[in-house]
C-alpha cells in the first residue's frame, strides 16, 4: 500500500498545478499517513525552511540526522503537517530540534509550479497527537488560526483501532506509564505546561481528538507568538503565505478519515503510540 501511494504521488508530481482543491487536499492527507519526510524549501538564496510531513517512526530521528548532515539548520523553521507517531522517537526528534534552536509552525508547503513563483505555506494543515509535542520543541512557536492542533491519549499502537476490546498485559501498562513519564519530563523541558498533558490524557482513543482552541494553545504554551514573522525567514526574504483557508472545523466535527494508527513495535524497545484509532494502517508492524 505504501508503495502504491508513493508511486501515485510520483506520477502526479509533474501535474500538481492542474489538480483541483479536493485533489490537493487528498494528496496532503495521504502524505500525512506516510512516514515523515524532511525537505528543504528555499525561498531565496539565503532563506528557507524545513518541511516535515508524515508520521514519526523509528527511522525519523535517523532520517533527520541524514537530512541535516550537510546543512546548517540552526535557528531555522520547521513547518509541520503530521498525524502523530511513536512517542519515544518523537521525543528524540523534538530534543534534536531544540538543540538546533529551531522554530516551529504548522502548515502545508506548496512549491512553485512556475519559474517566477515562490513557495508558499498554506495554514490549513494538521498537527495531531505527537506532532503537537514536536511543535513544542521550537524555541518560538506559531500556530495559524486555521491550523488544526489536536491531542489525545497515547496508546499501544497495534490496539488503538479497537482499544476497548483489546487485551493488555502488565507489561503493556508498564510501557504506557513509562512513556507518559518520559512525555511529561519532555513537556516541561520544552517549556510546555501541565495543562497540555491534562488535556491530552483525558481523551481516550475511542473518542474524537480534542482540538486546542486559541486560548488553550496559549494556556498550554504550545504557541508562544501571535506573529507569523517570528518564525518565518527575515524581513525581505519572507516567502509568500497563502490566503487564510476556510474556517476551521468546529470541535465535534472532526472526521474519522483524518485519524490513523500504526505500530512500530521492536523487541526490547517497545513504545506507546500517540496516534488516533486506525481506519488504515500506514505501515506494518516491524518484527
């Protein structure tokens, strides 16, 4: 399935400018289901940002290191569009972003289809589950008004699609509680508030994700600035930013097809997942 999605994206890559709005939305949704990819988006010779799209897997920290190896990313901005992922790997990746003093925001990157155009950041994007804690890694954090930032409990990824009916061992509970502790320490290390954990841990996997309001984004310290300019390249090199997307979905109107689950279970290195209940498994469990 993953190969099929990737191949489809490659075929459509040359005709993206001809895609309808609904086709673009569908393509973005598919990308959020795939393992996270990092790419550098240059708006001018001396400016740019990092696009991070997809779910955090066990390979994501290593992939980021390979991506960053020949680039000076200190103080640059990461633009996130993600459905979540592995708790421990997201923590590892988040600490690396903070070590580089990177800034964070939520958005979809649209690359130019013509030579005289510049890349754009579309604010209508999603940062869900562990993506919210990646967002927290930024030294400065901005959330567009039309972006969707959603939280819920972490869970065993291979049982999140039918969490009530699944069976759990004492070791499973130990893994979840251990990872909650790690997530709590990370949250406070990044400057987040306990309210973020309270909001997230009150939402079980069989309920809709909780979308943080503007007040909650400030209360939890997920958002530290109201100014887009604080996270984008310096004045004079700022990329084009798309017009505000349609009004954000009201709480309770979340769509089940926006929610995914995945298990990245490895012997002696198991981790809980912060991923919503599955409609489609993004990648098979690793043996």
